[in-house]
C-alpha cells in the first residue's frame, strides 16, 4: 500500500492560454540572450529510477534505476559521434531529484549534500557527468529550493521554539485560515510536543516550505548551489515550484519578494566561476512567466522557464484539430520570451503526450516537429520518443523506459521493476522502433539532427506565415541570412489546397528548397501562382524546408 507521501500529486493552478492576433514579433535583445550552449541544446528529461537498472555493482538488478544504469545506457542518448545514426543525439539531460529522500520521486529532500543511496554515490554522479561531457551532453540537476522533507534535520530542529533554526521554516500561532491556490490545505498542525504552532507547507504536510525571509536559509541554499557545481561539475539547475518560493500571506504565487530573491540568486550564480544555467518551473500563463524571463525585463529572475502555455497549445491543438491555437501561441511565445523559453510536450507531472493525443502516432509526430522547431531550448520527456503513454496517478506517468517488448521488465531490469511497465510496451519500445526508419523514434532522431545542423532552428527569429490553408501551421525561422520554413498539418486528411505567397517569404522565381527530414527537393517557386513546396501534405504531416538563397 503506497504511503501518502508516495501518492502525493502536485496539482497545478488553472492555466489560461490567450489567443493572440499578433503574428509577427520582435526578437529578444542581445544583452538578455541566454548563454550560448542552452540555445544549441536539446534536453532529455530522465527519471533515474525509471531509465535503467544497472547490470553490475552493488545496486545491480534490484528493480530500481540508478546512476550506473544511466552510464551503461548513455550511448543510447548520445554516443559522442555525430556521424552515427544509432543514438538519439540529445545534448542535455535534466535529472529528476537525486538528493537523499525518503520518497520514490525525490521532491522531499532530507540531505541536500548527498546522492540518494538508492541511486548510487557521489562518485557515480561524477562519473556520469564526466561521461556526459565527453559526449557533448550538459547535465542539469533538479534543485528543490522551495521546501524540504519534514524528516530533514533542519525541520526537526526548527520544530523546537527555542532552536536557532526556528525561522528556517514558516510557523504561525494561531493557525491562519486561508488555503492554497487550488484549494489545498497549506497550514499543518505539528504533532511534536515541543511545537506550539502550525507550519506552512504549500504542497503537502510532508514538505514544509523553507523561509527565505531568513538570510541564513538564503546563504545555506547558495552553498548547496555551489556544492553540486564543485563536487559533481554539473552545468545547471531546474528549479522546482519556484514561483511559490516566498509567500505574502494568502498571496502565494510569483510574489514581488519571490521575483526579487531570484534576481539576486541569478546574479549570485552569474558571478560564480562556473555559472549554472537556471531553468524554472513556473506553471502559469504567459503574463506570469514573463515576469521571470520576459523580453521587456531589465533584470532576469531566471535564464529560462518551461513554456506551459505552448505545451498545452501544441498537444491539445493537435488533439482538437485547432491550428489557430498553435499558431497564436508560437507567435506569443516568441514575442514574449524570445529564445529564453524552454518548450516541452509533457513531463513527470502531466499526462503523457501520446495519451493526450489518444494514441494517434501521426499527431505525436506532428507534435514532435513543433517541439523541436520552436524557439528556445526544447525538453523531451523520457519515452516520449517511443510514444509511451501514461496518465495519472503520478507513478503511472513515470513507469520504466521500454527498452524491449517485455511485459514484466521492459528490458529495464532483470528483477521485478519498482513499477510495472505500461501496457503499450509491445509497441512503444526501443527494440521494435530503433531499426525502423518510419518509427516515431526515427522521427525524433531526425528532428534532433536537423536542429543541430540548421542554425535558424536553434537561434533564429520566428514569423508565423500564411500557408493558404487554415489547417496548416507554418512559420519561418531566420538567422544570419539562413531561412527554414516549418509546415505542420493539424488536420487528419490529405491537404491538396494550399500555397505560400512568394513575396511574403522573400523568395525569387525558380528558387527551391530541401526538406531536412527526407532530403526531398521542393518544387521550384513559380513566377505568379502560390508556391506549393510539394503537391500534397499528408495527414498530420510535417516539413522542415531549408530555403536556398
């Protein structure tokens, strides 16, 4: 029977996605551009527990994924040789929490300075990072600044009213009556005899919030930040639940104090010898996200934020056949954040993409094209490249990676895995898809290589263009005189009636292009009639067309 801690579900606030009419947006200013390497990266979100169980060493074949298992399978993600086509080709990994924790998910930390013993040792992490760097892969750790576990020694000590760590957490007597943003209980009674007050835990009674109004907490978490940079040589941090960092009474999201603290924290990180890249989980609408990374800001609170509105627009827009929503959100994202957004389709907290798309692989391929041609630093949730499905409860979003068509172990381990593989293991597995050039896995691989080889897809501006058919999403990415035209169908039928205005794309007669995904050369641009790169667009098909000068 799972514990309450293990079944904890992090509920998001309602997200309002605005349909914007503006289709042409200004580029980000040069002084606010993120570091170069994030622009050029494609990240893979890996849940260590579910990626690969090691085959050798003290944690081998125990049914739980670990750091050595990741090292053993690292060549799958990137073998370090850009000429091969057997690896996926990602150039970044985000590891879900690996610090010591009593829970399977790791978001309730009991020791910010130790690797969870279920995953391995600090030496294992160092070796993983070294092997990643040798292959051109950056490593970002999930850093949980907002809260600790209630079992953390800091909280245990803080429960004593006479402790010098009393103000490391948020206590109140009497107990406030307000609730959280989605109606959850946020003030919790403490059962220890020495406590005379309730404490604040915005997500769960087992996750008390740290108090960043206490300078000692800020200084301690800055030491934590430096620790993993120095000890493990990591490249950045994904900051969990970061909009909830500092509350102002019942105002518990994106308060001015939170923004101000993060601006100072970002400046602190920038001043370090090895400045970490900071990407934040700000689960909100575009206006709120813009407070952290918007183009109009003089001082950034974060280097990047996950683009939740674009995620919903792509997956739900394809599911519902609503290309207008996708077009509007692409334009809005570029206008609001420039290259600072981190687009994604699903993650460890949301319904997997294939489940949102009701098992339609053609729609999943179209979603992949939009993800990997959108502006910013894209993130792929592990197994998404196989079309793995999954719906809540949370553990069913985080099942073992399907290496093989094995209903018992999925090739993830030789023991009983910590969670049973999803029932789609016989179709959504690497063994079946790896050698098939028509598989969704091959589509992801080809898109990642196209992004690597085409600077406009990594660094270019975005301009949504008219394709002459409302069912198509089309946008032009331009950088340093190079142009790439992306066209994706949001309809389930063969598209015959469409065409691009030559002048709007800046093309000249007889000019042509090449689809980077297939190598097929387009039709030449006519003198008068609208240009159709190819005669028809397949149902939910996509093109990534490089345009000749």
